[in-house]
C-alpha cells in the first residue's frame, strides 16, 4: 500500500478530467455488470516508466470526436480489491499495471497491456485509444 500523499496527484491526474474512481468491488461491479454503452477502465499505477506516459496519453485521447460514455479508474497497489475485481473483467489478459480496458455493452473489446505502454509516447497511446473509440464508441 502506498501512502495517500504519494498517490493523490496521480489519482487527480485522471479524476480532474472526469474519471470516476472505483475504490471497491461493488463500484466495479456496478459499472461493468451488464453495462450498456462504452466504459473505459484505466488501471492506474505509481510506475513512472509506464504510467508516466499512460496518464498523459489517456488524457490526450479525450480530445477526440468519439469518446467512451463512462470514464473510470482503479489504482493498483492502493485500491487492491477494486483492482482485483476489475482485472477479473479483463481476463484472459494477465494482471498488468498500468493498463487500459475498453468495454462495450459489458464486454472487453480493447485492451492495452503494460508492455504496450512502456516505451510508447503519450501520443502513441492516445492514437491507439482514439482508434478504439472510433470502432467501439
């Protein structure tokens, strides 16, 4: 578990642009069970090498004509039960922090694993998400 003062700016990086924090199992289930429409779930993390580009990339992706109906986030290493529950919906992909899942009508339709985030610029991450938004949102 990370100290709240360490992760708060990383959480606010997403919540300040409209992401809803999912902090427990019930919140994750409420959003992802039989959800109509599109939902973006960002598994946020402290990792500077990957999350440091992921968060700006996700925010850049929101500058697009098509967007998910709902923006949500869980924080790995902080909201453990919520993250674990979100990852159940992301199967068959293995746990990955950070990562990004796009759901359409309750089904995972696009997933970006950590190894697709590491070494990528925020612009590349944003472009990947925008293509998924065009197809599924």
